[in-house]
C-alpha cells in the first residue's frame, strides 16, 4: 500500500506500508531517491499490524522496489506502473 500526502513546496510524503510479516524478516524500500541503498529506509512495525516507512519526494518520476531478508526483491502493486525495472511513482 502507498499513501501520498501533499506537502508545501510541491513535495509529497510517500508512506510505504506492508503487512507485518509478509514477507518475513527485514524489508527496506530502495529506489532512485536513496541510491538503491538497502537499510536506509527500513520498514518499522506499527501497532496496527503493518510496517511502514515514509519518504519525502520532489515532483517527478521515481523508481523503487522492496528488498527483504534473503535477497527477495518485489514490487508494490499499488505503484502507478510496474515494468521490467520495478515499481514507478509519478508525482
């Protein structure tokens, strides 16, 4: 799930959310906005049974994927588009 919140200055807060244990282990969102660096935006467990992380992004097109423990890469079905390079957000 992706939640978008408009901020001042044309920026957008994107909250990336997944179920607490699907998949098991640590999950990071990695993308062009963080140099594809695992661990920089690690999803954290919340009381509501999800795990989330928020990132503030400027207008434009941004690519991202999730990376879970064990090297499992996966896309977000809520993205604006998914192609051979991963998930796409258009802001």
